[in-house]
């Protein structure tokens, strides 16, 4: 009986030690993950408190139509129009992550590779546009091909799927641009919906069959600003961050 008791105590001690080891391993994994997150290469472009990384296109200041409300970047259109904004920094290869929501029937866009020059009056003269749209109400969402649907590479590549949430709800948009491998992509709400070349024969063919045919400077600048559009509709952004590749 004494031997059985000792054996049982030994088993219980072994099990207890094993549990402690597992708990320690889990704890270490959490610590390592937190350390990795803290040392990541993500650059915060909008943290909900300031426009430090932004300014108006062809301007040194932010247009008053852009404001910060409850940690969210808000664009409220005015009659004057053309209040597009761009990052102060320029980027080449990167992953851009942000959340957006659009007003009912609204239309807007995210610009990539913007070259700022007075001969180009708006960012879309040079920069590619990823569409921001109310897919349920805006007429552009129903045109075929769906080159103007939410998440599309505007007028060039249509989304494979419509995974856009309704107006007034947040959409998580992740855009990857890598000139080294000649690939761009758009992932909306966890689903990759668009891929596209950035240069070469395939790119030239896309432009040739779009409204941008013959446009001086369009898509010609691998290094450029990121921009947000004034399309005369209210739009919101938050949690804007970028990782350089």
C-alpha cells in the first residue's frame, strides 16, 4: 500500500511539473510575440491624434475639410473641391494597411505612387487608385467589367470577389506594392481580390485599354506619395500603417 501511495505521488508530481513546463512555454511564446510586435517595421501613418504624416496635394498644410474625430480621420466635402491629401514621405515597395468606411452612395480612393508636380493638377494624373465605394448604391459598382467596384485597381483591374461591407461599416484594406517582383495586390476584409503588374508589357496593355491611355506620367513613378481622395463624398479612415519591403 505504501509503495502504491509513493507511486501515485510520483505520478502526480510528474504531471504537475509537465503542466508547469507547458504553461511556461505558452508564456514564453506570448512574450516573444509581444517583443516581435514591438520591434516590427510598421510605420504608423495615422494614429488617431495627428496629421503629422500628411499634407494637402500641392500644399504645405492640411485642407480644413480633413479633420480628426474620435480617433478617426474624416473627410467632409466642401463646394470648393480638389482637397486631396498625400503623405509627406515617399515609398517604393511596401504593404499599406488601413480601415475605411464610406457614406451612403459614396465614392473615394486611395492613391499609390503619386508624383507631385504643378503640371499634374490632381494625384490621379500619376498615381494608381484603389477604389473606395458603396457597392450597394453607387452606380459605378454595377458597370461591367467592374473596374470601379470597391477594391478595384481603378479602371484597370476588377475585383475577383465582392467582399465589401455596406456603407457605414469598416473595411480592412491591405495593399501590397513590390516593384522588385512586379506585383501589386489588394486584400479586402481578409480576401485577396485584386493582383496586378506594375510595369512591363502586361502593365502597358492594361493602360492602353483604359481611360489613362496616353496620359503623361500615369503609373510612371515607382517611388511616390500615398494619397487619399476628395471625390465630394464623406469618407472615414483609421489605423493607417505601412511596412517597407
